[in-house]
């Protein structure tokens, strides 16, 4: 499996890793309400609320990234730049989660932007295919 595909796999895992503090916060709120978990999540504050937002944003970021990797792959655009864009995306998402959990707002926005740029560059990478090969 290629490096970008491994990065897609890791990014999918990060969606659920982002949820771990949400579950912990729900349990601390008097127990996990499996009957109405979304209602309970809506009442979270502090770290629990930030972790929920990070979890939800992870879905949004994953879609663009996975599409970018698939666009590069289906057009047979490969090379060191594609690999590095995928790796940088994953690193930025890990840092993003940590920043969100620690309530580091401007740092979180900066690494979010790095991840977005990586995804967008992956999407347009077929345009530069001759340069990359």
C-alpha cells in the first residue's frame, strides 16, 4: 500500500481518536447516555465540547483529504511531493487535535490551514503531473 493510502487510513483512525475525550467527558457527566448520546454531547463544556468539535471537524477534513489522495492516485500522479503532502496532512491533523484539546486557538487555526492546503494541493496535483514524475 502506498504512503498516501496509509495516510488516509491513519486519518480515518484519527477521527475516532478525536472522540476519546468526548466519551470520557460524557462518563464524567454522570455516565454515558447511550439512549440519547447526541443530546448529552450537546451539553458538554470545556474539553468535552472542544473534543466533540475536533471530532466533527475530523470528518470534514478527512473527506477533502481522501478525495485529494484518490484524485492523485486515479490520475497516476505519484512521487515524493504527493507522499509528503499526505504525511504533512496527517502530522497537521495530529497537532490540530492536540491544539483543540489544549484550547490553543490560533495555533489550531494555523495547523488546520496547513492540512487544508495539503488537501487542495493533492486535488490539483494532476495539473502538475509532468513536473512530479
